[in-house]
């Protein structure tokens, strides 16, 4: 009797097993077809609302700028913040200030961030730019090997230091790229009444980062902006030997390319970029940049200041 009962139960289970399987499959299909309340509800956005801003006109913007803003790492902070705040997409071309202004004259850029004041004035006087605004400054320094074969360390005036380098025919590496740094170097040679030439005077034709590397490898001297030097000094065998002279101030301006000469320029985007650089947010980013790694800012924010007050 007990065995018969067991056989009967087994038989029932064998008969209903296929039905149970069908029910389970149907339930699974129903669950997949109908999203759960959590799945059907829109997910909370992790992107700040400001990132969703869409410019009214073209959103692509070409920024032509000096290599020092790129090599120092400043643009890695400023550009993403600007893009997030405004919705513009920036293509950065880092060249010497002279080349950046040539790009502006040839209508190949919308906005410039440069540091060659005399050339900038000529650019504006030629009608190639509009809305030139003071953004920030740092300073130039002369760096060289710790052994200092020309004996320039601590020389108060940079022009006198260059005169010593020339007299010793110690290796000096020039950017020779019509950049703001190159313009400052040439002005210092002129102040020293020297036309540099000879095997000791090397022309890299490159930006600040590569020029510093060449000077380091050659055991030579060069003129550099402080920011790029500090950002790359761990890879260099160079020390700051001359600094602090008022004439070594390195001032940066933002300039919009003139739409009257370049009808296709993105003037709205250029204005937005300039506005951001001189805004409280942009100036705060500039003023904080470098403090965490170097214990000091690499640039001094200057929006709204008089240029006569810089460095004082």
C-alpha cells in the first residue's frame, strides 16, 4: 500500500512537471517584457546641469594659444571647465604667440590666449583682433645647469646674465619660434647690445617644453616662463639662476579675432571664452592652479586690474 502511494505521487509529479516549467517560462518572459518601476523611471543624471547648456550658434571653437598654457597643464583645467559651463567644444592649437596671431590674421582661429604684448598691440592696430582683455601673469626666469659655467647665478639683470653667457660662449638654447618667450629673449639680447651667434647659440624652433629638454640634455641655459619650468622640472637637470627682475614680467591677454576681417569666425564662442577667463570662476581656477602640486600658484589672476599695477 505504501509503495503504491509512492508510485502514485511520483506519477503525478511527472505529469505536472512540464506544466510547472511552462508557467515559470511564461513568468520570466512577462518580467522581461514589463520593466520594473525602477527600470522604467528615468535614471538620475550624474552630469551637472551646466554641462547640458547648448550654444545658440556654432558650438565648435578654435583656440590658438602659446605653448606655455599647454605645457604647464593650465589648459587641462580651464578648457574642460569652460566646456562644461557653456556647452562649447574647444579645439586647442598650442603654438608660439606669434604663430597664434598669424592664425588669427589668416582666419584660422576664433580666439587667442597669448603673451607677447608688443606684438598683440600691432595685431590690434592692424584690425585683426577685438576685445583684448588682461587675464593673468607670471614671470620669466633664466635656467641653466647647477654648475653654472657662465657664472650668472644671482645676477640682478637678465641682460647682464645673457652678456656673461655670450662672453663665456656657454650653450644657450633659444626657442627661435616667434613666440612671446622668444620675443622677450631677443629684447634682452638687444638690451645687452649683443647679436647672439656661433656654435654656442642653438635654435630649437620648438615650444617651451622641448626647448627646456634640449637645454637640459646639452647642459645649457635658456629663458623660460616659470610655469612651464615648474611643471617639468622633475625631468630636467636645470636650476633657476636668474629671476625677480621687474622686466621679466610675463603677461597674458585673451583676444577675439575680428569678424569684420574673418566673417566665418565664431564671435559668440570667442566672447564666451573671454568672459569665462575673466569671470570669478575662471580667475579662481587660474589662481589655484599649481598650489596643490607646487605649493604656489603658477599664474596670478589679473582680470579687472590695471596693467601698471602688475608685479607691484
